[in-house]
């Protein structure tokens, strides 16, 4: 199913983005921690260090740590947003599902999640069972 495939790739992307974001933030703390572990005014020292400390992941290319924090936040947020989107796509209303009638045990496909439905085979009003079935 196309929706399921899109959902899976988005889900993977969201995990990757979140991990990258978390790594960037952890790296920042790891870099700053030796400087702030012994000071009293943690927060202001922390903020100052963000603007003054540099890191050079790429040689000859220095950034202030604040950019790494901003990048990490952006990655983490987009990761979370994508994760929510991928979960929503998964439960997208209107996706085709297969029902099974508890009386005549025949299957039919329909759209959405219905709790009570008329079986097209035996015409009974039933609580159908949702079943897993691959689309052709
Ligand atoms: Zn039936």
C-alpha cells in the first residue's frame, strides 16, 4: 500500500532527524560541561559559552556552539513533527481496509473504520473484524 510505504519512510526519516538533533545537542553539552561543572551561575555561563565556544567538525570551518544548538533543535523538532505526521498518515481515514463478517466469514473491502456495518454477503448488521490483507 502506498500510504503504508510513505508512512514507513517518513517514520525512518523522523527517527534519523531526531537522532541527529539529539547528537548535536549532546555534543554541545559534552563540549560545554567541563566549563560549567564548577561555576555557580550555570545558566548565564552556559548561554555565554554558547556564543563564545567554537567547534570545528569540518576543518578550517569554525562555528559558535549556538548554531549547533539551533541546528540540533531544528532537527529534533522536524523529527518530532515528521513522526506525528507519519503516525497520522498511518491512521489516515479513507484507507482501504478488509472486513470479515463474523456470521458468514466472507471478506470484503471498504473504506475507513466502521464499528457497525451491513455485511454485503449475508445482509446481517454486524460488528466486522478488521483483517490484514495485501492489496493486489
Ligand atoms: Zn456476512
